[in-house]
């Protein structure tokens, strides 16, 4: 899978398909709703274990950096952190975000475009 600089993420939704941090509920995965303008990214997410989540960050070609915060549905705990993703095309041609997150980038997740 090769990295790619375009297209815009504005108006795109991505669903989590895998994560080394937790088991993904494939019937109701976390879905991320992206907005992008002039290199600035922001959006919201929910689903699976997340009751409410928000992120903000930037994009430089295929590299995405965000800060995030969300409420864990089962406990009400607020979790915050930062992540780095690479935008690429999957084997079937759909857009994917491959993300590393955690204090030292110890977790990896893959989110695939759903619309």
C-alpha cells in the first residue's frame, strides 16, 4: 500500500477496522467524521466503546497529526492523547488512515473510508 498526498478528507467518514489497543466491534465500529480546510483538520467520532469524541489537527500531504479527546461509554472516563496517521489506498482502492497512538506510538489502528 503506497502513501498518497490527496484527496481532501473534508466530508469523509472512516470506520475503525482494526486496533492493537482493543477489539473492534465490527457491527458498530467507531466512525470518524472529518472536516478539512487549508491544512487544518477537525472532526468528531463515536461508536463502539466511544460515547463522544472530538479531534483537531493538521495535515501535510499524506501525514495527519491530531490531538483527541473522548468519553468512554461504559465508564464515563475522559481519555485524551495524540496520534499520527498516514493516508494511503488499501488493496481494494479505498482510502485508509493507518494510525499510531499512545505515549510512544505503541498502538496501531486502521480506519477505512465508509463514504
